[in-house]
C-alpha cells in the first residue's frame, strides 16, 4: 500500500521527527516504524488465522499507532477500542469479529474473563520483541484487504463492524492531501478517540505527509484548564474535531488566534456545522480556512467538502456539506431506491472509499450496500438535496442520531434499557435545543419494584445498562409513566412521547 511506503520513507529520511505527542510521551517516525516492524514480525510468528482482526485497546498513547501499523504490516486489520468502551461490548466485538488477539496498549487494568481471543499487553510483547526483526512485506495488507474495522452503534442492539480496506483508506488520504491546504510537516490536533473514524482524518493524512499529531485526551476534555494549557503548547496547524467540540472551546473567549497562532485549517465532520460557529471561527481566526466535510464511517470518514467563507455564510442559512471528492459520485434516491430527478432524496455514495460492508453481517450489508455503475455504493439513510452543485444535509431518515458528535442508534439504547429487570417498556427521545440534540430522555414504563424514590430506580437501571453501553449513550434523564401512548395503528407514538417528555 502506497501510504505505508510513504510513512517508511519519512522514517528513513527523518527518523527523529516527532510523529505523535500525547501528555508526557512522544514517538518519533523512526521509533514508530521500527517498533511496528518488530511487532509485525512477532505477530506473524503467532500463527493467527489469515486476515483475522486484532483488537487494540487504549486511549491516546503514542503506542496506539505502533500497534495499528504492527497489525497491518503483519497482514491483520486492527479494531481500535477506546478505554471508554465497556467490557460486555468488547466481548461482543470479539465474538462478532472472530478476533484471536487483543493487544492492551493502555496502562490500565483490563480483565476479560473467558475471552476466546488471547489478551496480551504491548509492554509484555515489547519485552520480547525481536530486535532488528522486520515485517514480511508480502504480508502487508493491500488493496481490498481490510486495514481497520470500526464498530459503530447498531439498531439490533449489537455494534456493527465497518470494514475499511487499504484501497478505501488510500483513496481518502490521497483526497485529503490533494484538495485541502495540507502541505508536508504540519501539526495536526487529534480530538476523537481512535474508535471513531474522525480520528482517521488526522492520523493518516498526518503520517502520510510527514506531519505530527498532538493528541487531546479525555482527561483534558473534562478539564478545560488542562485543555487550554495543552492547546497553547500544541502549535496546531490543522484542527480536526466535531463541531460540538469546537463549540465547547468557543465558550472561552481566549480560544482565538493568540492561543493558536499557527492554526491554518479547521476540518469539521460528523454532524451539522452551525453557521454561527463557522462565523465565530472566521472572526477569531482570520488567517484560518474553515472546511465542512460530510460522510459516514461506511465511506471512510468523509466524501464531500466545502470551504466556509464569508460569502458562503452570507448566501446560506444552513451550510452546505459541499462537493464530492473527484473519484466519488453522490446520487439522490427516492424512497423506492430509484434515482431521484428533482435533486432531493436519500444520499447514496458511490466510489472507491465505500466499504465492502459490515463484518460477518451479510443481511445488514445487503440492506445498505449495493453496486452502482459497477462500483461500491452505500445508502446513507441521510436525506439531502443539491443546489447549484452543492450538497446539503437534511437530517436522518431513521433513528440514528448524533449527540455531542457521537453516532448512535436510539434502537440500540432502547434494546439495552428494555433488557433491564426494572423496565417493562421504553422509548428513548432526543431533546432538542436550537435544532441541536442537547440530551436524551428515556421514557419508561417500569416493572413493579421496591424502590421508594425514582432516582433510586434510575440509578439501578443505569448501573445495569452501563455494562453494555458506553457512558455517552446513556440517557441523561429518565422519566416514568404508567403507559406509553400508541398511534391508531398500534405503534408506539414517538411524537406524543417527545411532547410528553418536554413538559
Ligand atoms: P459517522 O459514521 O460517525 O461519521 O456518522 C455519519 C453520519 O453523521 C452521517 O451519515 C450524517 O448523518 C452525519 N454527518 C456527517 N457529517 C455531517 C455534516 N457535515 N453535516 C451533517 N451531518 C453529518
């Protein structure tokens, strides 16, 4: 794969350049390349089944990319698992992916009983790494082989694994380095945990252009003082985040050009970019360009882009998500799957960065992936329209939502809450403020129970569901009812419930 050779070239010509910085730790290109070579050689010797994925568990440690590259250079895709993911969910991912190895990079306790996968810490492996060992180049993942698999929320209650091949990723990285003002050697900010594909937007464009990544940890995000101290030191040139994250930063007036004087590019993806945010950024960072990009994990991070200039802001109340990259086509579909002629409909993405589908989930894959003009295509479930050649996002057509930048299926949350011993019936409702989801409320009909106070019942339910759901998927509010309203045709009346929980 071209990108791996490019990273190797940087490691050979500039081994002491910093590839990745996290609090208190850094890794150079030379270390990244050599350690991943040794790791690949070691994994190769483990005799794993051909192409079986490897889970990599950690947060923002500089060894995360070592484990990623070690996996792909040994011929195995990796599955990034952030430390915020609960054990039950990790067990399900192992079961679904048939992974035979989990590498712990995080320096935190991790015990998964009865796992079919071998679990080893990277430090244990490092102690045994064969010095000067090299990967076998003919084993490197290439072309249609999976490079990584990212698990996203699934409506059936189980996460689904989006398979991204070397070709998918190369198409994405080539586009980033061609159509954005990203020249070599820049410093990229990484805000998203590796288990979300937004992190791919800085990790690989940075490594493929001899850049350096500055990682923001969840501890920093929880403590604005730490975050701002880190930002000041970061010398960031390229900012990648969700609009929600930058919105949080903008609440502090010191988030401006004085704090980040070298910032030249803002890249946003994953949720609606409100025009008020873009406007504030252009005011506070007059020398930076702001880009809105759009795409799902299933099409490798993003496939459309537009620079948000003062003119664009003046022209459009809702911002466009832009034009597709050169190798990709956007088609709009009618409800029956035929092509829409009035430039409005469900967004279908056609092109080389579209995934081959969900790992081990044929039916689910066939529901959303198809061939169009002989190329892979993905039905996004997003409604959109095209105006003057620009694509606009018009919301979801199902129960998938974005909350604070995180993608989730309301049905998956309902599935896990309904399994609680205290719950007879549940509907999860997003609560909006200024057209943005602020939080989730679970409207519940409880089973008979012995709690005297509602908050006790709520904490008992929360405790049960936190075994399966990460914290960001747990509704903030729980409200209790004797029954939930139905529509005349016997379906749960979500609209009425939404009105009820807003009272
Ligand atoms: P994810 O797979 O987490 O990247 O989520 C993909 C979904 O996020 C898309 O299908 C859209 O619903 C939404 N999304 C991504 N980018 C944008 C954007 N620029 N504006 C509005 N929604 C977006």
